[in-house]
C-alpha cells in the first residue's frame, strides 16, 4: 500500500516533555558500543553520526541494511537527527525490496556490504563511510541530540499475511516509553549499565528494541557483532564486561545449550520471537547462572509484557499498558501504542496486570527469530507463474521448540524444481525455504477447498516412506551465517564458504545425530562440486552406516549438489 494511504489520523502522543534525548549517556567517555577490545565512547558515536549524515542521499526514507550492529545504530541515529524515516521490513528478499520501493518510492539503501552491494539490490545504495578513530573523535564537542516525542522515526512492517508487508508507524516518544517500561520490568539497573549481546539482527523489531534501544536509553553498551554459532556466543559473552545481558531466541538458546560447551555466568537472558518451552527456560537459567525473562509483544504493539518463564506461566503487563476485552477480541492500549490494537493470540485474563497465553494462532511461524505466516508463504508460492496449486506445511514433529524447516506441496508440472526454488527464493526469506518441496499431480483438498493438516501429514509420511527413510533419521538443514568470520576475506567482495568449514559443519552434525563424541570421524573421500555464498540454506543428507561404520553424505541447495563424500569412524569413537 502506498505511503499516502497511511495518512489517516492516529492518536497524538502527549507532548508534556518538549524534547527527549537520543540516549541516556551523559559523559563523553561513556561506552556506547563494543567491538572486541574496542570500546566505542559517546564522543566517537556522535562523531560517527556526523560522518554518516554527511553521506546520506537526498531522500526521506532509508532502508538500513547494515549487518554490523554498530553501523546499523549509527545509521539509524543519522536518519533520526536529520528527520529521515527508517524502513524496517521483516526480511530483505528482492520481492520485499520491490515492495519497499512501491511503499516509499524515494527510499534508498544504507549498506556496509562493500562494492558488491551496489549491484546486489534493486534500489540505489549508499555505502557506509569509514568511521572515526578514537583520536579523531577527540576534536570537537557535540551535544547528545534531542528529538520531539512525536517525531516519526521508522516504519516497521509485519510479515504481510495478505501478500504485502503491512506498515506500522513508530515515533520516538512511544518507543522511549516502551523501552523504559521494558527496562523496569526486566530489572535493569541504570546505575550498573549492562553490555547487551544479541543473536538477533538489529533490523528485527525484537533486536531493534532489545539491543539498540535498551542500551541507548539505559546508558548501556551493545556488542557490535551478531554471534551465531554456540562457541562464538559463549566467547562473546565471556569477553563482554559485566553485567552482561544475552538477547536471543528459543532457537538459538536450544542450539547453544545442546552443544554442551562451558558457558559463562551472566546477568540476564532475554528471549522472544517464539514460545519458549519451560524445560528450555530451566536449562538456560542453569547454563548461564542467570534469570531468563521472556518478552511478549508484536510489531504492531512493541514489547508489552514479560515473565520469568522458569518460575511462572503468567505474563505481567509493562507499566501503562492495558489489556481489555471487546467484541470477543483482546485489545492492547497504552501511551506507547498509536491506537488500541487487537491481539491475535488466545488470551486468558488473570487480573488487571496479568494474563496467560493459551496458544498462538496456528498460522504463525517463527524460525530462528524470523516471523511469517503459512498464509503468506502459500500466497508467495502460488503467485509464481506455472504453479497450479501449492501449500506450505509445518510438520507435527517441528512444533516442539525445534522448528528448523517447513515442507511444501506443489502442483507445477512444467517447472523444474531448481527453477521453482529460485523463484521462491526471490519472494521469501531463506529461513522459510521448504525442505522438502514435494511435487504432486494434485492436492487432496476437501469440499470447501481446504487442505486439512491430517492430509498434509499423510502426504509427508508417504513421501518419506517412498524415499525409504524416516523423518529425522537421514536429513538435516545447515546454514553458515553471512557474517561468519571464516568468510571474511574469502574472498573480498564475493564471499564464499570455505570447503573445510562446510565439511566441519557436516561432520559435527553427523556426530550429533549419531550420538558420538567429537572428534569421531576421518574423511574417507570428499568432492566439492561448486561454491556457495554464506547464508545459503544447505541440506545435509546421508545414508545409514555401512558394515564398516562409514557414512555416505551429500550437501545440496535448491540448485543441486554442492559436495559429496564419505566419513569413516575414527579409532575409539563411541
């Protein structure tokens, strides 16, 4: 929907405070962010904002795609102080970027991806500039910017179950109110500024609120990176100055806890984006020696409730947030929200400040901190020319906190699977690419045109039975994060995943699936057929061990086989 269509009247925010500071840090040498051993001061942060302001293009709307969390924050601040509006969609596929251009035709991209990004995106790209050093930032004094509470700083977008991402306006005053309320609910002490380490991207609403805004408005600092692998997460937490707050998701929590590596003691764990099983909450509190707080909210409302998941199933509303019932729906209102907003989840009100969550809409999908809906995915699949019918399916076995992949059924007799996957990848985030994608002559829809879950489960079971292997026994998805350090410099401007890293990931996955202790394999043979870029969803498939214990395996993506080979058990593996 074009930007002009959203000019409807919204409840104005009260302006009892004339201007609100961008961040709570007072001293020029206060630490705003950290990158390894480099502590970035308020003085440097303000100097870096000025550098980015100097290169911003002549446009009103900016799409901030900086992967580095500090770069994102500087770019966000530069947009804010110049009156620009940041666009924060839930994904960055080519289709989403085209939708952003339709929504705000003047929008341009701010990116720290180097020269390659100038040709990668269908929108004009501004390269993130070289930032100041500590010595350069010493010259000149700058005041902390202050903004009007009503200043519109961002459009955030839901995943777009109607086929088009739905925009929601965010102004500085309401975001500040929400952030301060969340900080109080989490028990963050402003006299002991925390270091926030996030495994979620800053463009995601949860990462935006819980790493950038929480650190800005509590006087804390955030880590500039985004650790993905368990060892990287543990190392980043161990290196960060106390008190340390881990901002993460159930998916990342389970991954790091299942790794079985030593974990540092930290101050807080904050989780959101998907339901957190209580057993995982207990494991997390034991593993990190810290209380775990779950946050409840949405793109539309922001963060509105918290709970300590290991001790109570009941949610507590943050201050100044009200939950009411009207016309059979549950509504959220408060000073942080533009207008009363209905909740899509099943709620049971306990009292004026507390509620229980009885279930989430079956249609909603959360994978690795990214949110969408089955309806949206189905629309994208069926919109591809040549697709006669199609549907995504969340297998029953994936509904226990281990959500890692979806299945899809499609009727498309004239489209090769590789071409269909390429077209689908243009429309949806890689996290939601189906594994498997099952071709059918027709789908068993009922008289009302619906495709019952039981029918989908039967189709999936028949597919695996036909292939002669059980659901979880012979395949697994792997992804190497786009910002993984192994890909830095390999190669500049065109990163690819080193073959040895890909082989190591496969070997570790097979060890975990086989219940063996690492190291437990030696390479029998391996053939690398082609290179892949970081961030690509890779499917690991393997056969049952032979008589000598060797396992044949292959790695593939939507375009075909990447590598294949065999692993032999190392002496003493058990």
